[in-house]
C-alpha cells in the first residue's frame, strides 16, 4: 500500500513537472515568435520611412529634416528653460513678508537672489531701487519685466519660421516633382499610368513630410506659448503683490 502511494505520488510529480516544462517551452516559443514578428514589423516600418525619404529626393527631404531637427532642438531647450523658470510665487511672497517683518530689506533681497526664475529676478531689481522710492521701484519692476519677457520668448520666432518653411519646402518639392513627371510623360510620348502615378507619388512625398514636420513643431509652439503666457501672468500678479508688500513695510 505504501509502495502504491509512493509510486502514485512520484507519477503525479513527474507528470506535473513535464507539463510545466512543456508549457514553459510553448510560452517561450510563442513569446519568441511574437518578438520576431514585432521586430520584423518594426524593421518594416523603419525601412518604409527610409524608402519614402529616399524617393522624395535628397535635397528637399534633407532640408525638411533639418527644419525638424533644429525646430525640435529649440523647442526642447525652450521647454526646459520655461519649466526651470516656474516659481512658487505664493511661497516666495510669504517668505519675503516674513523676512521684511523680522530682518528687513537685505534679508528679503537675499531670499530672492537665491531663488531662480523671472519673478525672483524682478523682486531683486525692485529691492535694488528701494532707496529711491516706491515709484522708482514700480518703474524698475515694469521695465525689467519687459526684458525678462523678451528672454522668455527667445527662440519662438525660429520655431515659427521652421513651421512655415517646412510645408513650403514640401510644396516646392511637389511642384518640381510634377514638372519632372510631365517631362517624363513628354519624353515617353504617351500618358502611361505607371509614369503618372510614380511621378505624382514622389512629388507628394515632400509635401507629406513637410506637413508632418509643421504639425509636430506646431504642437510644441502652442505648448510653449501657453507656458510663456502663464509665466507672464504670474509675473504681473506677483509684481502687484510685491509693490503692496513694500508699501505696507514702508509705512
């Protein structure tokens, strides 16, 4: 009886182990097949983009690609700059108010100098002119705010230039491609569907890539514009609160 139980136990364990191994092998084979299929599709997609890029013509396609590269580089740099320019103005104003009440102007100015962002820079400029009166402080804040706003908008004209240039390069490539297609028809002596379709396809590829480049850069441009507007509004609101704090402290 004990031998029978031991034999059945060993049989069950061996059977379970074999089934698990077979299942694992099946899963591995299926996973390998899926991975191979994804890699093949990925290579196919990349190869398709490469083929279309080559068919569109090296000159115009390279120009459009350069617009995309330079536009993305400027957009990414501006995104990082604007994100680093964001300041918790409410917290900063509370720290300034506490410093003014306890240790005076110099301590409040030091707090602003150790804080990054255009809002803190405006406050430092205001503290620098504090001895000349509140009127000079207000003028200084407004003038320096305009300078900082120009820095925030730096590079935006280049992005808008690339947004406008990429589709125009695409359209120019399309027009030249259509002219070449008609030249091929004229040389062939008849209107062959193969010649017409091939020429038009190559001509339209530059327009497609130009529009894709413009769409990508337009998203970045709108995002950056909204970020700049948000920071400028924050600068204006905080400047008013800053003047009010100084007026309260001067009394």
